[in-house]
């Protein structure tokens, strides 16, 4: 039987306030890309085995220069309306020269990180890809994955177990509110 999840406001505040330093860890996504002659898109997933089946929160950060000029995403509104949303480093904070594009949570960080680099069906793992395409930084999902592998940094913080499910959710919400990560923004339906 799973453990009961309870909010621990002190844990949530500490984790959100420390971002992206303190107990947060980093991986430069270029380290995941290990092309070979036979497989130019090979990945080094072994770098993530330490977070296999471990839950936590994470964020995708990119060099702020890619977001210096104003970008626009069309949000999917009610009745198939498209609602323009504009953002840049002028409206959204950069941290240490990095722009926080997306914040997430996962019960299995290893699996979720791999989903972000997959071209499988549209799911929460593809939000960064779709954000890069919709904002005009990339032309399609494959070029978005290539861009992520070249430029992204993933900042993550382990917070495992069913007992922390609520804490992971509130950390994600706290970071979204604090950083206004544009690829997390959705319109109401």
C-alpha cells in the first residue's frame, strides 16, 4: 500500500528557494548526445541511471540569448481560438545567463528525461519540443530535439516516493509562478 502524501511547506519552500542551486543538480544535455558512425543520434542514457525510478522536479534551461528577441506562442483557447502569448528575457527572468523554458515533475526522472528527447506521440514529455517549434526557434520536433541536445541544461532535484507526490506538484507550481516558464503556460479550455 502506498504511503500517504502530505504537503510539507518547509520542504517546498526550501526546494523552490534554492533553485537552481543548493540541492539541485545539473546535466548538460550535450553529454547525452554520443553520435557514432552507425547511429548519429545515439544517446548516453547511462548518465541518468542514478535517477532511475526516482521522483523529483526538474527544469529545462537554455542560453538566454536564444530568447532575447520576443517570441510568440499561440495558445489553444476555447472553441478552437488561438490566443497569442509573447515572451522574452525582458518579460521572463534569466538565471546565470540561462532562460527557464519549462518546469516539470516526475515519479521517474530517468524515464521522463528520455521522453523529452523522444519523437513518440504528443505527451507531457514533448512540451519542450512543441514550445521550441511553436516559438519559432526550431522548425520541427526533430530539430527541437537536436537543439535541446546541443543547448539545454536540465536542472533537477530528487524528491522520491509516494509520500512526496503532493510536494512535487506544489514545487512545480511554485517554480512556474516564480519563473513564469513559458512552455508551461496553457490557456483555459
